[in-house]
């Protein structure tokens, strides 16, 4: 007899981790993460280490209406490449600049 995925997962969870009837909220911490955050670690010797995390410059956040059409990086990149093809002078200039910058062909 096959078990459902929820039944299998529930066997592995301790009773205090009962998420029955709970529903996650997508993007709940997005704004906070955009600002960056700090993590404090208390070590056994009593010292505290603080590590600051800031969003990468290459991070791009999509609005929900756009995300509906582009659910993953691959679809976003494909769409942007097709737009780049519509602007040949910028594409050519950028390729030339990158080749000069990085010594490419």
C-alpha cells in the first residue's frame, strides 16, 4: 500500500512540529531582506560574532505580476536576451566593450 507524501513526512517530524492547517506566506520577509540583516552568534567562550548580510548587487526582484510570467531565472534570461537582440547597437557596443575589458575575441 502506497503512503501519501504528507504521511511519510509526518513520520519524520516530531509531534511539536505539527503544521496541520498552517499556510506559509510568500514574500513575507522580502522587504526586510532587501535592506540586509545581521546574524549574532554567541560562542561557548562568551564572545559574540556579528555577521552582516547585504543583498548582492546582481540580485533582481520581480514584482508578483511579472513573476507570474517568469517563474524562474531561465525564463527571465531568455526574455531579456530576446530584447537585447532588438537593440543591436547597444548589444554590439557592449560586446565590444566586454571584449576589450576582458581580452576576449
